[in-house]
C-alpha cells in the first residue's frame, strides 16, 4: 500500500467516524437534481508527503495523473483561464460564455507585479527567488485575490503555495480552503507533488516534503458508499516517478517529461455524482 493510500484511508476514516454533518444546515452546493449536497467534514486536516520516499499517488483507485498534470501546466505554465487551452473537460462546468473561468487560477498567476529586481508574475517570481534568493522566507503564491473574486466563476480551492529551501531540499506547503475527498484529494496531491518536483529540478534542488493543509475536508453524502468500498481494499506499492532530467527551464516541461513506472491500481466501478 502506498503512503498516499495510508493517509487517504486515515483521513476518510476520521471524517466518517468523527466528522461533523451539515445535514441540518443550508449549503450552497447541490446535486444535478437540485437536492442540497450535504457533507461530513473535519476542520484543519494536515497531511505530509515525503517526495524523497515515494511518489504520492493512490492505488485504492486510479488517479488520472496525466490529466492532473495537464491541468497544473495549464494553470502554472500557460497561466490560462481559457478551457480551450486545457486537454481535459474538468473545467467545462465552470466556463462562462466567453470560454473562460473568469479571473481565476492561471489568470491570477499571470498578473505581473513590480519589484526592485523588475516585473514578475507570481510564477516567475518564485523561479527567480529559488535560484537567486533560496534562503528567503517569502517564496509563495496566492491566487485568492479578493478584489477579483466577483469575476471568478469559482473561488480558488487550492489557493496558496509556500516554497521553502532547507539546505539542498525544496519543501512546499499547499493551502486549500475546501477539499472533496473522493473526487479531488489525490488529484491535487499528485498535481502539487509534480509541481514541487518541477520547481526543484529547474532550481538545482531536490524535492523534499509536500505538506497539504485543508481547512474544510469533507465527504459528500452521496459519495459515502464509494468511499467505504475503497477503504476495504488493500492497496499496491507506490510507482516510481521518472522525470526528464535534461529539462532546466520550467516552461519546457510537457506531459511527456514524466512517466510512472509500475503504477497499479484498483478498478473503480462507482458512478460519482458531482456536486455543483
């Protein structure tokens, strides 16, 4: 069983056994039939993944890691908010008439700001500091821009990354305001693990820990049977991540720069309703 499987199982069991139900409250999310989408949740979940030990992908069910990677490149490389620039359809539900998701995610990362060293967007500022000022405690991004929230089709869920260099090791903290454990948890972990590996490689560093901080960590009511079925399984060992070591420019990474050797996973036969 992978470490990601162990953490996923422990988190879900804690939610199911000790979580708070919002069944009696008014909630924003709803199912396609109009029924309120209630949850059981835990507040302030923190999971740590040591990227030196293994790649944190689940095996209790398949994580479509290439699609997850495509989305993180869409946000961090292309800095795009246009769904036509994305290979998958995960954002179709949130697209407006103009074909964008508004001033959200990649749009925010691409806005330039003025610094004494010059003009940088958030991604390029991180890349600059990792190479020129790795001892800084100010290497972070934040896309929860209050002045633009009214122009975002979805408020950012994963909204902040903090990078910290210790010796030759790059560690990172992913802050997330809300996490759907069934549909999004490992998807996000895989994305930001890959991002940490990319940032480390182009900065001449080794990827270390990814710390995932989740404010509202929840399981939707209609997802509970699927989650319980997954928790009864025995997972497989984690696969091995291979990266193209010749890539030294963050913007040169592609989906083909990565392979996962030996990725085994259980089939998943549940139809998952989406809360919107």
